[in-house]
């Protein structure tokens, strides 16, 4: 029974982690650099709009399925005695869990802080952006790397069987 679940579950883990890696990569190479070029008010309003828009069922499903599927793959591999792909599956699960952790403990609190920040004056908008942008981008780069690691390790596990 485990062998029947493992293949499809690994594919789900690869797809979900790949979608996250792509999203975080786009923020790193396009959205972040693009928003760096706008004034503070535009930046804060745009990021607040993104923060609101991303909290939807499609994103949240992928966000939760990615680490759950990756960890479930590692557990199934371990329960059946392992295989040549066990190290890759475990590494992928660890990277996926790290991506979830960085997002939940790092990016989400920063998003919430930005959403609560007063932005009535130019000084307030500059302060809100200053407290947010660099810290958020650093954490996003971290989760770009961890989610890409998850995708890579899980794909290697699929190839090595």
C-alpha cells in the first residue's frame, strides 16, 4: 500500500514545492526589484494589496500541501525501510518544512506589521517601508533557496527511485 501512495505523493510534493519555489523566485527577481523603484506610498499600498490577495484558497492549499506531502513522503520511505532516494526525500522534506517555517515565523509577521502600520504621512510611509522591505526580502531569499532545494531534492528522489 505504501508503494502505491509514494509515487503520486512524491509528484504532489514536487508540484506544490515547485509552485512555491516559482512564486518566491518571482518575488526575488521581479516583484521586489520592481517595487524598489517606486515611492514609499506606492510600495506600501502595493504590498498591502499583494498581502491581501495572496491569502486565498489556491495559495493556502499549495502552501500547506507542500510540506505535508514532502514530510509524508519521508515518513513513507522510512516506514518501508528506505531506498536509494531516502536521503533526497528527507532533504526535500527538511527544505520544505524550513520554507514553511521561514514564511510563518518571518514573512507573515512582517506582512501583518506592515498592514497595521500607520501610513497617513510621508514619514509614516517611509518608516513602514523601512521597517519592512529589507527584512522581508532577506527572508524571501531564504525561502526561495529552501523551496528550490525542496524541489531539487524531491525531483532527484523521483529520478533515483
